[in-house]
C-alpha cells in the first residue's frame, strides 16, 4: 500500500473482521497502548466490527493524560512568573491543575506560548536573552529525542536562558504495572508504532515472556489496527506469547540508533509519577547532571507537591483499561472538552475526548 486511503478500505476491513470472527473461540481482552490508536478505533468504529468475544481496552499511551497534576502545578507557577516565557504544545494548555490551567494564566497576562517543537522555544530564547524561556517537555520516547536535541543545542550554543520542565515517561514500565495488577484483565497488547520507531521492538521481549502476553507493534490506520488485532488473537488462540511487528514499514528491532544515543547522552532513567498509576520505578527520564543547568525545576528551585485528582474524575481508571469513558457519571455533562474535569477529555489522544467527538450519542445518553 502507498496511500492513506488504501489503509482505510472498507472492503479490506470487513475481510479482517470476518477472519477474526471465524478465528475466535473464547473471550479475549486486548489493550491498545496508544491514544492515537484509541482515537482511530473509536473514529472508524473498529471495536464495533469485532465479535462480542473481543474487548478492546484503552491504555496509558496519551502523553498529556498521564502527566501528573504535580507537574501541571509547577507549570502554572512558572508560567505566572513575570520574567518567564512559558512554551508548551497546545494540548497541555487546557489540562486542569489544582487551580486553573495554562489558558487561565495566559488570560491573566502570563507569557504563555503554543509552539510546535522544543526547537521553536529555543529560537525564542535566542531572540530575547532577557527572558527566561521554559519548555514543558512531556511525552514518551517519541518526543524525548527532539527535546534532548534542543537542550543539546542550547548547551553547545551557550543559550543560558532556556530550560525544560521535564515529565518524560517510558512505556514498558507502565505496561508492566498494568500487567501485574491484581485486577488487570489484559490478554494481549497492541504496542505503539511511533514509540517503537524510536526504541525498536527488543525491549518488549521481556514483557511478553514475563507476563505471558502477545505484543503486536501496530500502526494507526484502520487496517493496521485490524491486522494487529488479528495477529494478536492468532497468538492467543494458539497459546503463544511473542512480540510481532505489524508496523514493519516504520519499525525495526533496534529502532532509531541515533535517537537512542542522544537520549542516553542527555537523559537518565528515574522514577516518575503517572496519572492513575502512581510512582513507578525506572519509568521516566530526567536531565543528566551534565545538563542540570537546563532543568527548570532546579533553576527555579521547585519541587513537586502532592496533588489530588478531582474526586469524580475516573481518568486514572480509564488509563489503566479498567473503565471506559462512558462509565464516568460526569462524561459529556459536567466534563466536556470546553470544560474538562480530567486530562483524558482534553488531549487529542485522550480516550474521553475520542468518545465525546466521535460518539456524541454516548455523551447525550450519560447523566
């Protein structure tokens, strides 16, 4: 296939659905890890093509959604400082912290900028050395190399007024936490193709072996996902638990070696808090001591104070695959994209936002 339309062929999708129905002999639950995959599943009705024996669970692969409130509170504090130009991807501006969001700070006069990359923020720092430019560096292994490059170039070029507020997280430790949870019900995983484009497939071998689950690295178009589901179910029905790669057009076993080298040079692995999962050992990235001058938390003397989710928000349970968005009593009524209670209703990769956008009937029926 060469064109997007070919990956969205209705006839081919129905053929995969028929093959899946003929194959399945018992109930199975498969978790798609990435929020982009979740949006494609809901948008194109992939879950509705599947037989009732196959359940799709939505995972923790939304970078905005898993960023804890403590980091958002630090971001709000930094964005409110008069000497700071605070830069972020657009999705983060509406995510609620303990007291408001970045849009609120901007409305009050804070210098908050939406940028498309950390290099855009670095360019702002170069343009005005009198301003402290802080970039909110969130996301998985996918975005981390670009953020590492920005810091690397800032140090090389002597740009002293640039720093990162880092909240990077790593996918495998989160999957291990979900698979080892006593109330977990994941039989197989669809791994995120873009993460594996950077990191490769090798690091998933241990997960498949230790937890006895098949893991299929999958793309983001409807036929990618249906083929990934078919490959995963084929293993489950045969009693196998291996790592296979549906997304071979983009992913290799070792990923992008240059990006991985840059990550190792700039970042080190640390414990990290996740929304819904709590603190997980060796699940995050922080700037190495040699790049500490570009760590906004250190530069501004900040620490992460404990913060609680709104009591009615079930974002944490949605991110663990334990609940669906429509299980939330606030979904579509008290919680909407314009007035979100939780992060999963904000992000373009959030499960709640996907249901609200593509299944508005569910939003009307709940509450």
